C-alpha cells in the first residue's frame, strides 16, 4: 500500500488531517492518541467447512458495478458469485436469436480467475423477460400479461401451435445459455418466483409462462436443463419461502430434497437498530451452520448497502464505503456478540509512530482514531480527493492533496468551481444572491485506493454555493441530509433517508416569515423535504418520513421516484414535479421509450410539506429524468432530460440526453411538447453522460444551470461520471419560445464588483490553484446562519485563490486582515491581475 503523508496548512482551524489509502481515515492530533486497527477476517475462510458463502454482484454499465467497485472486498469474503441482473432473459436475449454475454462474462471470468463458483440467475421468470417470447410470428400477443400495454389484444384462442412456439423459445433459451457457460456455472436458479403471494392461490396471475403453458412450463424447463447439462444443479428459487426456518427445512427434506441454497439474503433495518439487525443475522447463520448437511450455499443479495435493491433499508453486511457493519461482525462467530468479535480484531499501538507496521498488504483493512483530547470530538470524514494522479501506475490512483491544476481558467466563469465537484444543480434567488444546491459528487476509490467510476454511493449530502455576481462563488459546505444507518457521522437530518439525490429548493413567505424548502430524492425510492429559515440553514426534517412515496395517489407507474423540481406560483400555491425512468425493464419497447409516462406533478399544501389531491401524469416524449419547471410571461415550462433509448429511423424525435421542454397554461398541465434546447454536454465539452438542469431568473435575466464532467475530464482524462456545475444565459423569442442554449466555458460576465472593504470569506472564490475547503469552527460571516463557516485548506507553495472585480475605489486600500491558523507558518502574498502580477502586500503567518 502506498502511503503519502503530507502536512497541510489551512486557514482558521487547528487540526492536521492526513488521508491514507485503502479506506483509512486518520486524524493525528498533538495529544496522546490510541490507534485502533481492524484486520478484517474472511467470511470465505470462516465458512469454508460449512457452505459456500456467496454474493450477488453487478457488472453492467447501467448497473451499480459492484464487481468493479468492490473487487477486493468480494475476493476476500466470498466463494460464490451470482449475477444480479446480467443473466436474466432480458439481459442475455433481449431480441430473439441475439445473445449478448459480455456483462455476464465479466462476472464468470472474475469468478474463474479467483477460484469462485458461479450460480446462474435466472433462466425462466415472469419478469425481466422480453415480450417477444410470448408474441406469435404475426406480432399478436399470446397473453395479456405483458410489459408493453400498447400491444394489440391477446390472441383468442391460443392454439397448440402457439403453445409449441413458446415451448421452443423456452427450450432454445435454456439450451443456448447453458451450453455457452457449460460447467463454469455449477448451479442455476432455473425457475424463479412462480408462486403467488396470495394465500388463496398457488400460481402467479401475472406470469405469461403460466398463462400460456400452465404448470407444464416448469417441468419443461427442468427436463430441458437437465438434458443440456446433467452435471448442473437445478433449483427452483423464490422469496419469502422461509418463515419458520426449522419447519421449512424439515418439510423440504421430507420431500426428498437433498440440497438447499439460501439465495437472496438480506435483512432490512425497517426501523430496527443495527444491534437488532446484527442479532438476527447471527441467528440466521447459526441456524445455517446447524443445517449445513442440507444447506450448501448462502448468498447475500448485494455487496454494500448503497448497491442493494433495498438501499433505503441498509440490509447488507457492509455500508456504502465498504466498511463492515455490526451485522458483519455478528456472523464472524455466531456464538459471540458482534462487539466481542470486533474487539478480537483490534490491536492498540501507542508507540511514537503509531502507524508503523499497522497495515497488512490486504485491501480489506480500515482504521479509526479514538482521540483522547479532552472536550474535543473527532468525527470520521470522507476523503475529499483533489485529483492528482500518480503516474507510476498509469494514472489510476489518486494522490492525497490537491493536484494544483486550474480547470476553471481565470477570466472564464464555467465550471462554477473546480476544487470540488457538484451535480444535479438547482437554483434559488433570494435577497440579491443566487444559491445553487448540488448533489454531493466526490471522487471514489476502491479498497486499494484506485479511482473508480462514480457509483453515486456518496450522494447523501447536498452541497450549497452562492454568489451575488455569478463569478465569485462562496462555498457553504454540505447539508448532511441522509441520516439512516448513522449516515453523515450521525449528523444526518432525515433519519429515515439513505440518500439525497438531485435537490430542489424554493422560498415562500408563510405567516409573514421567510421559509425555505429543500426537496430531495431518497435514492430513487421516495422524495423528502427539509425546512429552514434561511437558504443556508440550519435545516430540519419536519415530517420524519418521505413526502412522496409509491403509495402517494397518482404515483403508480413511476419507475424512478426522484429528481424533484418545485414551483411556487404567483398566488403562493406550490407544485412539485418528479419522476423518471423507463418501464419495461432492461429492454423497453419502442412505445415505452417514446412515451414512458413516468413524470408526475402534484399540488403542495399551503405549508409546502404536504400534498393536495393526486399526482398527474406528464406525457413527456422520450422522458428519462431531471424534472424542471419555471414560469415565463404567464405560461408554465416543464423541462426534462431525454432518454437514451433507441430512436426510430427517419422520424423527427427528441435526440438522446438533451434538455427538452413543454409548455402549458396550467401548472398541472396538460403540457405540449416544443423541442430540445440544450444538447448533451458531449457536444460542447467532449464528455457526455446524463444531463441535469434548472432554469432561473436573476436581475431580470434568465439563466440555466446544468452539470457536465468538465473538471473530472480535465484532471483524469475521462469524466468517469463525476460532474460539475455550469451556468449560461437563456433567451426567449418574441413568441415565448426558448432559443437554443449554447454551453461553454466562458459562462456569465461578472454582474457587479466585489466589495473588498467588508468581510469576505476566504471560501469566496472565483479561481484557484491547489486549495480546497473544509468546515471551520470559527463563526461565519453570514448572519442567517453564523454557526456555518468554512475555511480554505490544503495550501502549499504556489497555491493561490483569486476573486474577480474587487473595487478598491480611487484611494485604494492600506491594510489587509485575515483570520489564519497554521501548523508550519508561511507567507501570504496579495497580487493584482495574475498570480505573478504586481505584489501589493504580504502577511507573515507564524505557526499557531
């Protein structure tokens, strides 16, 4: 493991921070300290004599990519892999006769290379199976339980020839896939979830297999699979199949079943504590071991909480950072408490160099510092990389500290900042300032310190910046929104939420008082709201639960419940816009791509934290995500990002990944489609990805704020999904239609000069080299929230910050004052024009 220890000078705080690789957060202080190191035991080794310990992983570009992002963790702990989605019918044969194995091959090849077994999941299922399996050669459906509801009526009657066509397709799919993988896949979840949840019936009424073939489809599948590969173990797989474990095992074995696999294991918190979750995991694994004569494999359904399909319930053994939870320690030895197990792997070293020999070569190591400084509480901090590449390994790893490269070029206004990232921007104008709220994009690494693509696992805070001139931007830090599972060091405001994607904010006077509302997506599962008396907080959770869920009237059919936008109309009525995603799973139909019907609008109550009536569908053509709303000259403009689905040739349809808009005379619609107005970022900046935006008016001029991967591309050579905010002007023609918007690095010309004779925060920055910012303990300069303050840190030789348009007046300035703290001292220089421009002042800083 490479370690790069560097001292850091920073303004207005006292703690020296050293960041280590491999997921270690170390906070040395000047007082006596105790280093606590956990050398993580291997589950694979612990259970090697009992059963295979497996995990479901994802490798596809459209997935959470847990195979790539947590490779070290997976190799260390698991002996068996299951493809979460990559082996399902829609992934392998989305179109008849066209098999695509690339994503699944990554998982199988990884397993083979690391001496792991592979379980195939799944060949026969009612879901994630393309409709073409159940449509005759003339295009007529043979069942009415298909994904695409725009298909013609079901054929009646279904003939024996039709049934044989479906059987042939079923058998061909099984034969092709099982032949391709051969003995590389030792076990298959052959038939998945054929039993209904309704106790009054047995079979699912939404299964096209059962609707066309009846019970026979399962027997056909098992006979064919055994014929293709007699060596493969074939399983029927279902959920909620075990309620009374002891009774279930007895009944299964009485049927002559010799082998049972636990296949989709997770334990959601559901309001329970981590201790309770750990206890239940321990009870389960103790039972599994006691019955290891028949239970030969146990598979966790996901690697880390953030990648789970139930991410809001944090159901797995490892948190979003890949760190072991109490649940992990509970199954290390089921005869002991999780705390006892954890303590057995703690070693204390209080030598002069506490880090000496503390780290083994394995990647699954983490550390924490327990400070003994009286009355001072140290909290774990996430690593904020400043993007300096170590060229010795081809540029894959990130060095600690700032790489000192200026991406936002002096004289230009885009991106808004380059010392930190920020995605999904939303703008609020209040008392002469523009406030931008951002999803908390940060550079991510795997357990070995390698930079990985953005998995969005760290989107549990909201960044805030503001400006009164659109060039000098003040960093207001991060709102710790998500609070479940002790997120954000236990400071998370919404204790029920696991994520805070794509924020939207607004201001409204209620009972004569200014109130601010911050709406956010709990990943893609619900929408919450925080409130405050100022645009920079402090914030609180008034509901203690989501505002919008899938149970909200009118929300049914929304695939991704996220990306809110909010409008307060002239009469004070609020409206919330949200939703996105494509129906139809991995391979949506052309009709579902063209008209997803997953966008919604709902009226808000007078308090802005309740809803009125039902959500209404917005039929936005080729809609994907990123709801936007603004009002101009009495009309309502709904905007969104178009999807990346296939387009029919020769038709004038919205291009992929662009910002489109619709107009209505009513905030609830119906909206009429107009056109796209902002092309995909790749068109302007040479790096693509999704698009996310918001329109806003400031000082009688309209603007659009959007994100692009410009900073990451400049620093890394590839955006890797890390986004930064930009602003450009918006113009309307005489009929109220938006003119085409051009994205560029030039951005907005400065709207007013900066007053240097009032207090200016060091974190008010137009351009910089090398620095970053952090939370400060000193009082802030904004009366709205004086407890909130940041300082500039990571200052080394030749680093600088610059502000634009400082107006010193005709007489000029004679003094300069700064609030500075430093561990090593140094000199601050004040120069005009450029970093090498005229020197007009110096300030000697002594160690504090």
